[in-house]
C-alpha cells in the first residue's frame, strides 16, 4: 500500500500535464483514457501556493477556499468510491 501511495503522490504532482499530452495523442481511445486518468487522479498543483507566498504576492481568499473545497470534494468522492467497493466485503 505504501508503493501505491507513493505512485499516487507522484502522479498527483504530474497530473496537470496530462491534458497537454492528450492534445498530442492521435488516437481517440488514448485521448479518452488520458482525460479519464486526469480526472481520476488528484491534481496537487492546486495546493501549490509556495511560489506566490515566497515572493510576497497576495494569495486571494477565493483561491484558498477553492483549494479547500477541491480537497474536500475529492476526499468525499474517493470515500464514496471506496465505500461502494468494500460494501459487501467481509474482513472478519
């Protein structure tokens, strides 16, 4: 499970580049799979406000609340998906 967490972490930091790669794909199936992967993986670039904060640039509250909302909605969706997957599993 730790390997999966590391893979999701790395993919989450690189997922913002998937739409640029999908544009160059010629195959419709590849485009669909790329966009599906883009929306399934977390986009951790939304949470990256280090550069503006380090340079003293004002970070608007709307951006901060949007990031919090994105994180809450993504967490809720992943919890619902995992609940649906493990609903009928017996772990005892």
